[in-house]
């Protein structure tokens, strides 16, 4: 992967770069399962590793490769790999880098299905995980000796607390521990963890990168040696690669990512400030309210949470909303509400919301691209009616 032109901003990179065969500005969608060879020798060369002609779309697809290149340039990574979901990216990374008996250190308040991957699937193979408060750098440092992986997510799910990513990357490196970070909340537009020494970044591209709530996808970006190891030893056999159609949807989403994030940020900060002043709101969790001295964030997203006092009946509040719709996920055009109580009562175990003690009176909001004043009126009316 060629280095990104240092003169070029992310905004320009995302819209200017595309020029495909015949001068097309949108990428060709290679809707094919396999690629044929012109000769016996060409096939032998490819299987020996002497050429990089695509073979089979479970492993290689040119539309998906365009997405890989773009994500590398944005994050400042050597190589990228796209998957059929964010959790597929996470499970491929974790399962590809550990062996039976290994130990993982992970931040508390990680994404709930990341928690189940570690506590259910990894545990089955004798892999143990210690969950540590991400704001306590010294506690993470103390947990590192003997670990194989340090898994970060900054800001975290539900409470949106940041970690000292740069310090933790250095501490992990000194302890020979590989670092992974979930960067879905910030996207590479607002946070670039590879620049401060993190080894591997993971994205749920279902969120902002898609941006239109029509795709489930994931991406890994990081060191070439790590991606090469995953490609050789893991990803073809777990088989969760992204389709060409969905890669094209993600490339479309990427073009407007900086613009959309700007709008999510402005609208969310306005609503965060008004919620902070509301009599029934006891706490608002958004990284802009208490910026960490070590924060790498260059901007703020539209996903945050708040807590309400006993005067608010949370089910009544949720049902009174009309613009904010009840739903999981986030990062698309539409505003969403997700009460923590629902996650606390989710079937199955273990539960991250229960085990990490997510407050029951907490509600998560995703501020979408609607008119922010209309969103506020919706929230204010629902709070007053609850
Ligand atoms: C949604 C999400 C994931 C999982 O991604 P999927 O695309 O749903 O598999 C992982 N991490 C975070 C922070 C998320 O919000």
C-alpha cells in the first residue's frame, strides 16, 4: 500500500481518488465468485504466490480491495481486510492471534458481543480474559505481563469513557502484547490509533462507514505482518469476507463520512448541552463533557447516553418519542433510542450490561441527520410526558 499523500486531507482523499476503468467515478462491482486464468502457467504462478491475480471472492475481490486501500489510507495502516460484519472482523482478529491457554486483557464496557466472544468462545479453548477499567492505565499496565492481547474500545459502549491509547500502546509494546482497538465510535476521521502505536484497528462498518443503515460489515486495518498472518492462517477458513455489493455500498458511504460526522457532531453537542440542563437528567455520558487530557479525538460523534431520575418512566419516554426510533445499531441517517434496561434484561448469558453494571436508568441516543431543533423538541416533549 502506497503511503498517503501527506498534502491530501481525508475529505479530498475520499472524493477525489476514484477513477476506474473507462473513467468511471464509481467502482466496478465484481459480482463473481471466481476468476479464471489465461493459462496453466498463470494458474501455477498464482498458487505459488508469484502473482496477485484474484482467485476466489471468499479470499480476494477487486471491489473489496478498493475498500481495503481506502481504509488503509484513512487509518494510516499497511493493510486492511473487510468482513461481513464488525463482529466477524473482531472474531477473526482475536481467534487469529491467540492460541489455547493464552491470556487477554480487555477493557470493561466493551461491545456486548465482543464480551460474549471472549467469555464464551475463547473460554472454550482455555483462553482467559481479565476485564479492566479502561480509565485506569496503571491497572491495565499491572494486568499486561503474560498477556497475548490487549483489547481496547475507546470511547467505550454505554458509558463512552476514553482510554489513554498512546500510553497503553507503549506499555503493551514494552510487554510484547499485541494491541487491538475498536474505533467504530470515532472512525478514522476523528481518531487514528495506528498513528500512536496501536497494532490493529477494528471497525463495525455497519455504523458510520456505511452511514445509511443498509449494510452489515466490518474492517480490520493495521500492521502488514498482522494482516498477512490472518490471511495465511485464519480468515480464509473462517470465511466471513465481505461481498462486492456491500463493499461498493461502503465506498459510497465513505465519500460523505466527514460531512455526515460534522452534522452528527453539531446536532449531538447541542442536544448533550440541553439534556445536561434538564431537571430530570442526572448524568450525561459524552466524551465532549469531560475531555480526557490524553484524548486523541479530533471530533465527536452522535452516539452518547444519559441517565434520568425517578420522575421519568423510561418505557413511557421511549414510546412518546416519534423522531427517535427504538432500535439497536447506530451510525446511519436516522435517530435512535436504546434503553439500557432492555439490554440488562436480554436473554442469554453472560451479559456485558449486567456484568459491567450498566446503570438501569441509562438511555442511549444516536443523533441522526434530521433537523436538530426538531430532534430536541421530540426529546423534550417525551421527557415532559413521561
Ligand atoms: C455494532 C458494533 C460492533 C459489532 O459490529 P457488527 O457490524 O454489528 O457486527 C462492534 N463494536 C461496536 C463499538 C459496535 O457499535
